[in-house]
């Protein structure tokens, strides 16, 4: 609490509510700080809109993340417009189930390629149709992503990334689960793969 008269400071109350003298120079410094604080609050309202104790909430949030900075330093950074746009695009793709996880450790000279399991172009696969091969690289061509995988000892084949989860998998267990689903939902009739007919139970 500051008591003034004609912009001349009379005094301030300390923590014990006692009147303590203050020089005019110190008061002017306090006034500048108050004006600066008011300016910052106004600028924040222009960005985030009206809100009670907006500046305090904002600073508290930064302090919370800053306390975790040693373990998660990236969380203490402010988001830029570009970062927010990328995050929103990621969330949209995730909600629309357009995200796929791809192995990234591809070593050329030291070999060590990720393994891929597929039954590409096999309409009604069995376990013995699963081919185990190496993933050499990703190819982006004509707005389409492809996986370049081994096809024999000296050749490769390009498979569309849209086949991931359908006929291409990154573990044999996933491939076997898909085969089980296909056999559950489809059958072969006259050399054609058709949806399996479900027998309806008669009601008494």
C-alpha cells in the first residue's frame, strides 16, 4: 500500500503494517515497475483474452515445468505458432487413425536392418505364406510412401506403406494375428475369397 500526495511519497506499510519512509527516487522506480507490469498484463490479455490473475497463472505454469526441467527440459519451452500447428496436425492425424509407427534404425554399412514380415499379394494367407525380409529404406514418390524390402538375396521390392497392418508387419506375432482375423472373417468359395457367412441362431 502506497500513500501519495501530489506524487510525493509519504511512506509505505511494511509487513507489520508500520509506516516506513521511502524516498521519491525509490517511489519513481516502483511506479515504473508498476507501469511495466500493467503493460505486460495488457499485452497478455490481447493474446489470451480476459482472465482473472492471468499473469500469475501463466508464471505458475512456467514454474511448474521449470521444476521438471532437469528431467524434461523441452517441456519448459514456450510453444511457437509453428509448433502449435504441427501439434494440432498430429492430433488430427491421430484422431483420424492416419498415424503409423515406423522403425527408424536402418544401418547400411554395418548391416542391421529392421525385419519386416509380410504376405503381400496373397489374398488368403496361411502361416507359411509369411515372408521374413529386411527393411532397407523408405521411399517417398508421387505423394506416396513406400517400404523398400528385400526380395531374395539380390533384389528388393517396394510396398506401399498403406499395407502396414494389412499385409506388412514389424513382428511375426502381428502377422499371425492378422491371418487369424482373415480366416475368421473370410473364406474361400470357388477359388474366391468372400466374407464368411454367419449362421444366425434361431430364436425359440
